């Protein structure tokens, strides 16, 4: 459950990821001719082509396999599930989920859907791969902290919420994948969680996937027994965040650039980035095609939109703005079905705090039981650490059936 608190300096910029280059994208758009650079497929048949997806329902299991426990996990059973989900255009896709269950858990005991922060364009960076890697550039060092949840008897499900193309920044799709991953987990008989109460959790980029799943539940998966969602430090308005950050050279520009490339993968005609790149931008895009956090930051350090784009004509594309706004929770009219816990620093410089305030205000006005915790820290990562214990205790109470409080 403490998986967000050790994300490191690179990963705390996940709040930047989903939007700062979206701002660059907003000013660089013209009709595109180039195709987005797709990730190299994983050489594992489990992730291979899946015909007949149209005949499956969201959450239906395509295939499953047992896995050995990742490093740092003991006395657990581990499964990977491949299941049918839906992309941003409403088309069926195959997604992947990793489920870790205590060996001594009770049948239908609590299920936690935990969203790791994934700053990546490469498929090997996703949890279903990175949990087992020994590559120091890919390993998820905070993953063993999930033992805090497993020790309580909870089953933990971890979705590859960037989807089969690692569409970094496509947050609404991420929420759909999370909900379908819960469906798949509960439909998989060996896990014995068919009737389990479910909670969601995540911070920063993982918080954004969590926030989207919570907001989408009423429309996308109303049958799920989600008893509460805890999202921290989540960017809730990507366009506003992009415009706030500007276009000056930045040490983590690579993350921003990667987000634009990821969004192009999901919206190739609406967010046509590749056709706008100059030779330097094209070279960087090739370097980032399969990159994870550290390499993304290294490639883009000190760069800016003006250095990688052929033109900055400052003419916004209505289609692009609309696509970006479709991934902003603040602008989505739906509200969570279950109680909602939210924590952030009121002076966090990486995310538009006003967007969180507006979103929480709308949830409260709609009758959602919201607990909002303002963490006294200017630092995005420190806010994750300070707020997480309260989030864990709040989730524990919801899973035990204690009525949710509200400080609306």
C-alpha cells in the first residue's frame, strides 16, 4: 500500500508527465502525415495478438498464468490475467493485470486495486514485466511496500493501466482498464474474490488512473462493489497544467515529451505530434520509443518544445484540445459512486491544485462522501509519504464496512 511513497525524484514528476508536453502539443498541431512510433512488442506469447476480442465482454479473461513471487514478496500466490478492456475510441483491447494474494487469505476477503506510477513508452516498463526484472533501470523498488496490504489479508491487483501500446497520458483509458482489471480478477475462480469488497488506491500518475476509475464506475462498471477510492496528488486538468508549466527548457522535459508521444499513440489523428518534429525531435522520439523513466529523463533533460518542433505557431487545434480535455477528470461530468479519499499538498507546484479543489467541490455538491486531507509540504513526493498512512487507515475502515466520514 505504500508503493507510492518511494517513487524517487524521477517518478515524483509523474504529475508533469501527463500534461506539460500536452501544452507543447497544443501549440504545435497541424494535419499529420507521420505515424506514431509504437512500442516494440514483448517477445512473450502471453502478450501476443488476440483475435475475436469483439465477442468478449469488458473484463472477460483471455488467458491466465501463475507466476513466481517477485523479489521481496513471500507466502503469496501470484497470477497474471489477460482480459478484454476498451480504449479511448471505444474499441476492444487486450490488457494485463498482476494479482498478488496472501496464501492464508480468507475467501472473498478484501481486494485492493493498486495503481503504480508508470512513466513509460516501453512495454517492459509496465508492472507485469517490471515486477520481475533485475534491470536497475526498470525495477519497481517500492513494490515490496505492498506487503503492508498483503499482511492485512488483502489481495492486491496491479493493472498495466497504460494499455497494450503504453499510451502514456491517456488517463481515461487507464481508468477503464482498472475497472476491467477488477472485473477480471473477480471472475478468476482460483483467487476466490468473487464477492470481495474492493478499494482503489494510487498516487500522482497512479492517482490519476484511480481517480478516473472512481469517476467512471457509475457509467462503465456499476456492478462492482467498490467501497472506496483513495487518490493522492492526481493531475485533474491536463490542459490547465500544460499551460501553467510553459515551454522553457526543463530538466524533466523528457517526461513531458514522452507523454505527448503516448497520447499520439491513443489519438493518432487528433494529437499528431510526430509530423511536427524537427530532426532533433525525431531523434529523441526514436530514443524514447521503448524507454522507461530514467532514460526518458536523460534524453530530454534541459530540452524544450522550441528545440524539438518544426513550428510553434501558437494556433490551438480544437480536436487536440478536446482530446486532452477528455482525459481531465475535472471536466468529466460523472462522480464517484463510492466514498472518496483525496490527499495533496495545497502548495504542490507540479499539479494545478485548483483543479483538485474544483473536482472535490463538485463531488461534494453531488453528495459524494469525501475526505480531503491537505498535507503541509511543498514537495510532491513528501506529500505522498505524509498522506499515505491516513489513506491506508481510511481504506481499511471502508473494507471493514465502517460508514465513511466526510469533511465536505
